C-alpha cells in the first residue's frame, strides 16, 4: 500500500480526504494527520471511512491495507522575510467493496 500510494504526489495543504485511486469495486483514500495525534485519532479518519462507505453504497467493504502515504513539505511565510517549512503527513487506506 505504501508503495502504491507513494507514487502519487499529493497537492494542496487543505485537501482533507480524497481518492488517489478509484475503481469500480474499491480504491485508495488518503487524509492528513498530525504526528502527535496519530492517524487513528485524526478527525479526517471518520470522513475517510464515510467516503469509503459512500463509494461502496449498501455493500460492505474490507480494508485491504493502510499506512503512511507520501506527504509533502511546503514553505509558508506569515511575515515577509521569514519562511517556515511545514511537513504535511498523510495516511492511506486501500479498500475493496464486497
């Protein structure tokens, strides 16, 4: 899974939950998380599971695997001349609709 997701370049700091792969019977969703909070306690995990349920509809689903996906680093400058590097971490869930 990590290798599958690592192929994708994730864009946008406020992307929230999104599909990086989508198939008729499943796919891969990713969501941001903070290291101190962990992936399981991220508020976006509930949204990710809701997106999976929406994709599968009345069918049940199986989480095939999950793990940390490729994040990114970005530079922000809240004050001119002062740059700060922000590390964004993302978690991926690969699933299959039954």
